[in-house]
C-alpha cells in the first residue's frame, strides 16, 4: 500500500493517466448503479399529475405522500407482505437447519457413506426434471395452492450445502474426537461444537436463502395464482408493473395522463416499499456474504 | 492364517461398532436421501412424458407412447427454432458481457488504494444484486421510457429528434437484457475476482515495480495471469448455465412486438406446458434444454481438462 509513496519520484506519467481512467470508470459505474434507484425514490415522493411532465431526476419536484397512501391502502399488498415475511422467516430457519445438518453429515471424515451422499446431492445441481414434471409433482403432492409450496420443496439446496461443507471441513477433527471421548454423540457434536464455530457461514447461507425468498415471485404465479391469500409482495408488484409494461409494446401510455395519480409514481412507491427492507439490511451483512461466496465459489 | 481370521473378525466387530456409533449420521442420511428422491430425482421420471401423449387422467403409465413425435413437432415449429436461437444468443451474450464487466470492475476497484473510497463503492456495487428482477426490470423500464433518463439525455444532446420506444424494436432487446444482467450482477460477480486478486503474492508487484513496470503492465503481467484459474473455473461452471439464464428478464421485459427475439426455451415451456396444458410438449422442450446443458458441461469440462488443470469434477 505504501510502495506508491516510495516510488513517487519515478512514477511514470502513464500511471497518472491510469489514475484518471480508474477514477472516471468508477464514477460512471457508481452513477449508473445509483441513479435509477434514486430516481425511483424521487418519483415515489412526487405528485402523480406533475410527474407526467417528466424531468424528475434526483429529487421530487412536487412533494406528495399520496402514492404511498395509495399503495398502503391496497389490500393485496398487505396480504403479500404478510406471506412474504412468513415464508422468508420460516424457510430461512428450516432450510438453514436442514442444509447445516446435511453439510455436517457429509463433512464427517469417518462417515461410511460420506462420498456417496455428497455425490447424490451434487448431481441435483446439474440434472433436474424441469418445469413441467416439477409442477405435476407439486400438484400430486398437494403442495400447489398452499403456503407450503414456498418452503418445503426448496429446503435443501446442494449449493448452500456445499458452501457449509467446505467451511466445516476446515474445522480441526481433533475437536470432534475429544468430544467423542467425553461421550458426546453426533447430534451433540453438531449442536454444541460445530454449529457455534460455523456462525459466519450460517449467516452467509441464511442471507442467501432470505434474499431468495424475499425476491421470489415466479412460484407465487405458477403455483398459487388462484389463491390470493398466498400471494407475495413481489408478485403483487409484478402485477402492478406488468400492466404498464405491456402497454409500451402497443399504444404507448398516452392515456395515463388523465388519471389523478399516474401509475409511474405509484409503481415507484410500491417498488421502494418492497426493496427497502433488503436495501437497509445488506450493508451490515457484507462481510458474511463476501466470505461465504469466496469459500463456496472458489473451492467447489 | 488363524491370526488373519481373528483380525477379520475383529475388523467386522469394529465395523459394527462404528456403524452403531454413526447411527445418527445414518438416520439423517436416510431422511436426506428420501427428501432428495422425492423432490429432485422423482421428477426425472416425468421425462417419460416427452415421449408420450400424456393425459393427467391416465397417468404416466397409462398414457400412450408416441416416440419422438413431440420432438418432431418442436423442430418443425419455426417458433421453436427461433426460441433456441434466442436462448443461446442471449445466454452467450450475457455470459461474455457479465464476465468482462466483473473482471474489469474487480481489477479497477483493486487499483483504488484508499479504503474510504473503495469500501463505499463496493457496497454500492452489491446493491442491485439484492433487488428482485421485478424491481430491476421495472426500474429499467422507467429509465428507458419516453420520459426516462436515456431518452432525456439523447434528446438533450440532439442525438435523436424524437423519444425512442426502446421496447418496441427487436434490435434493442438483446442489448437491453445484457445491460440488465450487467447492471444487476457486476458488483456481486466481482467479489470472487477481488478475492482472487487479494490472494496474489504482493512480492510479485514489488519486484515488478523495481523493474520499472507501470500499473497497466502490472495488471497485464501479474493480475490477469493471477486470476486466470478463477476465471476458468467460473467460466466452466457458467457454461452449463447458459441456457438457464433465460427466463425472468425476458419474461418480464418481453412484449408482443419483440416476441421473435425475446422468447426463450423456458418461456416456451411455460406457454405450452402450463398455459396450454400440453404437458408432453413442454416436457420435451425442457428435456431438450437439460440435455444440451449437460452436453455443454461435459464438453467444457473435457476442454478444460485438455488445456489446463482446471476441472469441475
């Protein structure tokens, strides 16, 4: 880090040009990343009719809370929010436990079926039945049209399991052996010895599962389209957005100006409401997903 | 001889003791395998539907087998041929552009020495990954709309005279999808490359500096070769996913006017299999996708085995 200072005298001109290029690249990158998000927030706080004129950038022109009032008055949004929070919490807990337990089993060096069980799960990453057979299976099992379709089928994922396995394999075997000499069974070893040491990787995987659950919409559309009581937040947002998206392919949104509050501001408010929890949360969990991705990605 | 037998007996007794000791592991394994069979392996029997005229009432065993009829229908359908082209083209474009962006971003961010600058940029770069595709396509749609920022800029600089409706022309669709993928995943995908760069021996850079190398030369001769193994492994892993990367964005951004370039295999499956209830045709299309994916993985693996030590299995 300090070597730059040492060689400052002989620093080539090309390096100065390079610094400028780095700076410009990152500036453009940050603007492109942030602008659309900030613009959405600005739109969500702008008066609907005023927004039709366009040219709202980083700040609302005519401030209004009406959009949020409209969004929060929608019954479906609240149902969706309840279901989404419910599935996120339940699936994160159950899936984390199941994946951790499986990872624990396949990472025991002395376990007799260690490699076979690993292979059994690795195969599932590459071969799957596809949309239709899976759909029919869920229907035959009575999972479609229920809340359970959100957390039972995806409970174990080979990828998450492998991330945890890699981490657990790094824990010295001697810990397990000494516990066994004290008469501890495997469940005790899992619960009291391995799990406390695995907190970082548990946090990583929990984050992966939670984000996946929070952002899911396709399962709600495919399996619970008719069951409005099991709708999710993202699916409700999709319904709001898609009505407008379909129009851009045809008559363009000329008619929208007539409405008291144009869809774009309401859509923005709904978008902000659904993304807010995760956007507030992820910066604090950064070190977990960075380490988790690094061990899981490179080693496997 | 006698001693050997005794030893064998001991071994067997030890073995039994070990099995007993591993009882918990065995029980867990049993449930895990049962779960895996039901949710991952059982659906594979559904592939039979691709060779049948499947009727839900008659079931998998009662439905009539029609051989390769469904596949024949697929490959005689001009739409499906286009769908295959779209899936491959967008999958490849996305793989190439997202990889280039991730490597570029990782290398450039690594050149920033000041932590107070680097950290916030990195945090910002992850943000889009945490947004759902619904949100991302919604935001993108607004940015590209008649009153959106892109048309605004183009008009202001006089590049165009009238706002362009980007979603009405097939020529814009693939670039938009590629951009959406880059926007969402560049920062996230760069995490692994940044980790790989950090793992490079710092003495290499010091030696290069003494030899008078400038920063660009250091990148070319040290950083790039240093991340090559990571690059190859990720490429290998992603090649098998090329055909899987074509659903959400295309489904959410596609519309009637760009159908010919936006439809992918997964959308085709959804349309025929779920909406039209032609389970057999949907399964056949899905099976085709799976088969090609597996072929791609095997091929990529063989290639990698031949040209370097990097391999998936």
